[in-house]
C-alpha cells in the first residue's frame, strides 16, 4: 500500500504562485509514475502533469509553461509548482501514484486551490 498526503493549497490572486507537495509513504518502491490531477467545481477530474521514474514529464496543454512537476526522491515528495495562476485553475488538486507492477493507483485526499480575479 501507498499513502499520499497533499499540502500547499490555498487562496491566491490571479498571477500568483503556489507550490503543492505530495508526501508518499508505504510501499514506495512499487511506484512508477507520479501525477497531479485536478477537479474544477462542477467538472470531471482531469490529469494535468505526470512524472515517470525515468524523469519523463508530460503536461496538460492548459498548464504548459506555467506548472512544473518535480520530485525529491530523498524525501519521497512530489511537487507541483504553479505559476501565473488564473481563476480557471481553481480546483481540488489530487496527487496520484501508479504502479505498473501491481496495476494499481493510489490517491491522496486532495487540496483546494482557489484563484481569485
């Protein structure tokens, strides 16, 4: 099992920045991919950034150039640096971990990000 805990959410004005953190614990050796998802109010959850163990990253078009996913392996923490935030970035942000070996994915409980205009 893998446990994920997000932190760093909050309220910010448009143009501001936030850094989300995802602390992982448990059977971390199983994880192949870390990802961040978000769920805007009244909408479905969407993937916004992924990071593989090999260092490959991928971003949703709407966040490219503004958001950066990274990891501190020594701390078992994955980050999402969010710059130039806009009201449409308002959402609950979720950390996700995927294990190819066990075909399992794990979720954190989410952290709220609110961007005001």
